[in-house]
C-alpha cells in the first residue's frame, strides 16, 4: 500500500533549530557586555551583524516550516493538529516582526543604555522562541508517534 502523505522530513528543520539557538547563545553572551560598556565598539559591530543574521535565519527557518512538505503536510496527515499548526504559523509572524525590530534597533544603538533596552527585548524574543520551538517539537513528536503506531499496526 502506498502512503499518500509520507512523514515530514525533520532532519533539515532540526539542524536549523540547532543553528538558530547557537546564534541566540552568541547574542546572549555579548549583550551584557555592550549593555555595560560604551567603549565595546567592535563587539557592538559584531552584535549588529548577529542580530541581522538571526532575523534572516528566522525568516528562512519559518519559510522552510511553512512549505508544503512540513507544516501543511503535518496538518494534512493529522487533522487534529491543524489548529496547533495554524497557531505556530501565527507565532512566526510575531517572532519575525520581533527579530526584525531588534535588528533595526541594533543598527541605531550606540550607547550602553540602547543595548540595555535591546537586551530586555531580546530576552522576550528568546523566551517566546524557546516556547515556540518546544510546541513545535511536541507536534513533531505526536506525528512521529502516529507513524510508529501505524508501523506496529501493520
Ligand atoms: Fe516555527
Ligand atoms: Fe522551528
């Protein structure tokens, strides 16, 4: 019997998650330094690039998840998860806007107080993103379990 909707390919998405959180961790390490010292110019420059990079990474990652062979396929395969998938897509819109906003603020930031403000917002983005990815993993886990169940039913 042929399967009309094979399981979504999760390898690429999982790798993107790892790289995303590597960028998040790098930003996390640098932000407290520039938020305390005005003179950390080279670090400010690196941070601006990293905030831009994070925004681009998120953009590409979310686009990959929204493609036919991932979220839409999960929703088609498991209709009970369709609402959850729609919530995740709405999250993408907000997370993309937050990340783009931070990158924009980073371009204008020069004083340590600017960076302190960015730190607060970055912390919110980080928490929301971590929550979002946990929810996503839960969805992927449920689809995976259905696959395993189907395999053992056969
Ligand atoms: Fe996502
Ligand atoms: Fe994701």
